[in-house]
């Protein structure tokens, strides 16, 4: 599993993001050997602009997800399919994460920054894997999966 980072932050933050993404994909039964995700750290102004340009929502958000291709919930990625891979690696997509917004939310929710960043990484990874929460029926599938992954991350002392 390869996680690339664009922008700077502490090693501890990067480590928890990578572990959260990896555990999420492992729980979903994905072959981790040839998967890749890119995480872009953005300022409030940058993510607000990106949110406006991509979703037509003119406000700061915590995380945005940009899947490289469309998946159905539960679909396994064929890492051997040449249509999915480039140079032997399957790029799942990109995350845009605003650490300043994550800090605000951790204070608001009474959690640690590590726990909030992990939550956002899990949430975004689920979006990359075809999960959504716009419709109630989709939320009822995605939210329990997020809770299950959070419990696993806690049991493994990742968060």
C-alpha cells in the first residue's frame, strides 16, 4: 500500500492517515500490494476554493474525495487488470484534507486531532471505494462501516 502526501505536516499525522487508509482497505478485503492513494494537505482557503469549483459549495470543508474510477460498494479491485493499473500500481484516487478544519472539529467534538484526522481518512477512503451518504439508505450502509473501522483502529491502538 502506497500513500503519497502533498504538503507538510507532522510524521505522526501522516502515519495515522496511512494506517487508517490501510486498515480500511484491509477490512474491505482489498489487495493492498499494488494500491495507491494520494493525500493533499490544504489550507482553509484552498479547500474552500476546491469545494466551490468541484461541488459548487462555497464553504470550507474538512475532506474531499476524488476517486480515480467508479466502484460499487463491496467491489474488489482487480489489481492484475491492465485497465486499472499504471506501471503496476492501481491509483484509487486523491484526498484533499484540511488540517485546520480537522483541528477545529477535534476541539468542537472533544476528540484528539489524531482521532479526527483518522476519521477523515477513513471517511474519504470509503468514498474512494464507492460508499456515499447523500441518500439515507447509503448513509445507513456507510456510517456503520465507519464505526466498525474506528473500533478496529482503537483496538489496534492506532488512534
